[in-house]
C-alpha cells in the first residue's frame, strides 16, 4: 500500500472481526498507528496479543453509547496526539419483516450504524480538521436500495450516506475528506450477528461464505480508496448491479429484489 499510511493515526471501530480486523491487520503492516474498539473484551485481548509490540491501542466500547465513543476517541488522541483517519466500521444488521419486528430492533440499528458514526466523528472532528484528515463510513448497497427483511439496516445506511454527503460539503473548506464505502456481500460476522425480529442474534446465514469477497480483499479496496480520496466505493458485482439497476430501472428492481429475497412467499434470512 506504499508509505501513505506510515505513521498515520487511524481509528477503526469494530476492529476484532471481519472487515474491521482485516483493516487493522493491513494498517499495522503498512506502519500506521492504530486504535480500535469493540464490545467484546476477550476478542480485543486476543487482537492485542497478536501485536504485543505494535502501535495498537484497544478500547472496550459500544459505539451506540455516546460516552463510550467519547472515551474511545479521547483515549486515541491522548495516546497518539491526534487522529488522521477515522474509519467508522462497526455495524449490525437484521433479519425480519417489518410487520413482525419490534421497533426496538430498528432503534438499535440506528443507534449502532448511524449514531455510532455520528458520535465518533463528532468527537474526532477537531483533530481531523487540524490534520486535514479523512472520515470514512462503512455503508452498504442497502444505503442505495432498501432491502426486504432488512428495513432497519437499510434505513440506517440511507441515513448514514445522506449525513456523510452533507458533512462532506460542509468540510470542503476545512480540507477534510469524507467518503463512504459499500462492501456488498463479504465474508464477515455481520450476518451471524444480525438481529432477528425479537432483537436476538440470528446465529447463522444461508449464504455460501466461500463464494463471497474476502474481508482481506475488501479491506485492501477500502484502503486504496482512502489513499486515492474516492468519493464513494461500491464493491462486488452484485452490489454495483443493485445500485445501477435501482437508479435506472427501479420498478424492475423491485421485482428482482423480491425474487431474490423471497422463496415460496417466505423471506430468506
């Protein structure tokens, strides 16, 4: 990845699994000073033990908590002196028809996927402005096209992208780069940890993970996009196809999406 990330301070939320873990691994290999947070203390301990002498700071934090986000960002700045790049990666998904799903599930999706990014960005912003840094939001094609059984997830990603687009314009004169990336179907824990209609982890996925883009490949694309200051990045053929079709053929896309996510009238989870 060249020397672009060398000695840069990069804060990554949700760095113990999937894309977040791959980002942490690649950033440390490229000489970055990395800070990451997650809810699971044991996973953070395991990650830290993999890099006993590397510039890696790990903090137990739930991004749906404003105070936890404040502590994560303030700890990062205290240890490293500032933040050059903030990658808002932490997120959860859901599986359940809206008519059967508790409203609290949708609230949780917004708290983690949207407000978690808002909190971390708000606290990191003064440092990012000072260093002319970069803000990244990890979104999804579901931020362009609402997906059945994932109404709360789609809502959180639509909100995320709209908010990032707004602050991107606001921060142009401050020379802070704002972008969002949409990984599409990628090998990660997000489907297993997706909340069901009652708010409990789903625990399994019908997708063949072996046929999906690897978290490592996805992370490499994200870091390249950050280096090249892309506006947005949509990954995988399926993701690009969904965004394109929905933009130009929305009615047809309704039918194709319904066919993809429903079999014999039942939602595929």
